[in-house]
């Protein structure tokens, strides 16, 4: 059965849908520009666009050499605005990220030197290689969208989006992000290997161009803010909201949804912040599909990326080879769909 919104006026939803489909042309141009450099990775690009539309930061996890950093940098260049790449290292200090108060001996005055965090798009490369104090400084800026320097609060530019990468292997010399800090990311995307045809294209492209393809800016920050205002008008039926709440509750009390065997294996379920993130991400998915309303399938399609880093399982689950993704899959199968 195809879900249709029942509570909103059909004309309002149709109007929003028409406007979204006009904007999809711009997103298509953006995607084509990024694909000059990035081969495949359609799911990764869609996730980055959802994070951009829904005003949510994105954490990318994958093995080295999968073009995580390149995808982020290419998208940022195509979007216009200020872009900064920060390589996180064990000796990085919060001031290297946020900025500092410097003394000018010629004038005898102190001045504020803003750090690379003051950009529209910030790539935090290998975020788990910096110590906790640097991670905390970044994540505070992500949440508050402001930085305190020299006794005054400075607002970060709009839009402001942090796209972080981390390597799941080579844990020596890394500082894993605590669950409470990882929760600040709207999406956690696990980047996989390309298929054989995509890998062939990557090799051919590198052989012909040397990886020097240039990306043109096809947007400016004001357009992103306009798209976000349009996203706010995407309709979410009360039945969809109930479905989202049921999904959250099932991660906390799986025994109430026919998953009694999971009850002792769940340490923490998803928080209310996860419910908000899931709703916003589902609206972003509907936007990319050219619709002015959210369907249950939109919620399902983004659930794994929204919840995989917010649901924490016990050591017993790990010993049995089970993780948060296994629970999320079971929850999606057992919670009734409207």
C-alpha cells in the first residue's frame, strides 16, 4: 500500500512538492559536479546531502583509501562558501581549532585570530586521532554554533556543517569518541568498497586525468539556507511521528515489541535527540525524492545511519557477535508500519 498523507490539505502538500521538484534541478547539477571527481558512492553522496539539507553533522567511517575526505572536499567546493580541512593529530590543541588571542608588538594591542572552525564547511579528518579536549571543543561548537574567544561569543557562519571522518582500524594512537559526543552527529555513514565496475572507472580516470579534475561552485550558502526553509515545510503525518516514537521506544524496551531476547543485550536505547534527527533526516530523504511529505519508507531508509551510533549494546551482545545494527534491523522488522 502506498502511503498518502491524510491530515494535511492536499493542495499544500502539492505546492511544496512542486517547489521541491524545481529545486531538485539544482541538486542534480550539484551531484553531476561532484561526480566529476567521485565515482560511485551514491549512498554516501545522498547521506551528505541529507545532512546538508537537515542541518545535521555527518560522521564518516571507513577503511583508508575509500575517498571519504575527497568526497567531502569535493561536495564543499561545489557548494561554494568557505571550506576548511583540519587534520586531527595527537598534538592538536583547542586553540588550533577555535582560534586564539594574539598580541601585536607593533600596535601594543591584543587581537583575536579566528581558527579554521569559522567556515561554512569543516572537514575534521580522522577526528579520533585528536585528544578529548580537542574533540570536546569541536563538538561544543557543533552543538552551540558559537565559539567563545577572548571573553566574547562569536557566532559561526551559516550554514555551518561539520563532516568528520574516522578510521575503524589502526586503533593505536587514537582517542575514540564517547557515545555522548558521537550523539552530536545526525548521521553516521559507514563507507564500503566500490564494486568492480566502479573501481575500473576509478583506475581509468586516474590514468587519464591524474585525479586533477576541477570542480566548479554551482551554489552559494544562501541557496542552502533557502532549501532548509523549504525542508521545514515537508509534511510529516501524525502517524509517521507515532511510528518514529515507536521505533525509539523499541530500542529501549525491545521486550514490548516481541524482542525479549534483546532486552539484556541493550545498554542504552536511542535518545529523544535521535527521534528529532530521524524525523529531520526522513524529511531530507523525501526532499531528495521530490516529495513534500514523508513516508514510512523514508524513515526506514535513514534509520540505520541515524541510530547505529546512538544505540549501545552490552559486552554480552558483542561476545555473541551482535551489535547495534542487528538490533535496529530487528526493530524495523517488528514495529508495525503505518
